[in-house]
């Protein structure tokens, strides 16, 4: 085998390994974060998978289905309700044995005890996010990621979508959305 072929083989192997790792972690469950030490410390004391699982409304698998593992990651933390406490944004999706499901960003309040976090909202539910990065700036939650449109097969995102949400005192409202085609 010549050096070019070996290089391509190694590169393909590395890409395949990264893809397998991403799929193993729930198809890209997580994104960029804006967290500080205190918020990260509080959020890390919570096992988020059992917290978000009932909110996902996943179809229940057969008993002892080894593939059914809900994964959840803290994606960002910041004061979104303007009460001086940091809310936590957790990203998760329903597990699947054959493909991935849309990612959803859940916002939990910063007032509740870590043993009983209170859900404030589910963000990004109007889109089929295959990957999502979350950031908090100026009291706003920003989602950005690859999305599958109604015209695309579930395997292949065809849009890059950015959404912005603001807490209005009772719930999160989407204040901006921009979608561009992935070429």
C-alpha cells in the first residue's frame, strides 16, 4: 500500500471512530456551554438522565433492551429568569437502536434543590435538531445546529438553524429563528 492510500485509510478510520463515538454518546447530545464553577458544580450533582426521561415521552422498549439508555448533558448555565440564580440547560433525546431522534434543550430552574429540579421549558421542539450547540448571552438562550427539514431523509440534516429564546416571566418564547440551507 502506498503512503497516500495509507493516509486516506488512517483518516477514514479516525473519522469512523469519531462518528461511532458521537453515536455512542447519543448522536451529538450536547453543545457549547457557558457555565461557571458554581453552576457547573450544582449541575454536576444531578443525574440528568432520569430527570429528563419522563419529559422526553420516549416509546418504551421491550424489557431488558440493552440499547435503551437515556443520555443527558449539561449544555449551558446562566441566569435566564433574572432572579440572580443560574438556570441549567440540559440536552437529550430518546434513545433508538437504529437511528437518532431529535435533540431537545430542557431548561431547569436555579432555585430548586438538586434532588428535585423544576422544568421551566423545552426548547427547539419545533425543529428536528441532529446536533445542537447551546449558549447563554444577555439572559437569552441561543440554539444553533444542524436540522433535518420535512423534505430531507432523517439521516441527513439539510438546514443550519439558529434560534433564540427569552424568559417572559412565565415561559420561554422564541424571539428569533434563522434557517439556512446546508449545501
